[in-house]
C-alpha cells in the first residue's frame, strides 16, 4: 500500500509556482453564487489527493495595491491526475 505524504515541502515561505491552464465560470449570471472550473499544471512537483485542497495566491496586487491573499480550492482530480501522469489537477 502506497502512503501519501501531502505537500509538506510546499509552504507559504517556500511556494511552488505553477500555471493555471483553465479558469472558467460554470454558473449562470443569475446564480446566487459563483462556481469556477480551474485546471492547474503541477508538472508532478506537488503531490495531492482528491478531496483535499490547494492554496493559490494569484500574481500581482488587489484593488488596494496589496498582495493577493491565499485562496483555498477543493481538488476534484484523483491522485493520478486527469491524464494519469500526476501533472494536472482540477479544482
């Protein structure tokens, strides 16, 4: 049985810089809230497991000229990723 060590090497002081491949709003404009479908490339560098979450800090600054804050997203992909190579995850 393979044990999973979730990303303890990636921390706020030692972040992983990845890529957002897709960011699409999937709820209608009249919905009471927003749901987004996001796809991230981790190049296999960030171990993850379905049902956990990933913290994302966007580049740049907010409307108050302050750095963006951490946002948590639920991981929908299985542990092998959507293409079986552990490099792409969906939230």
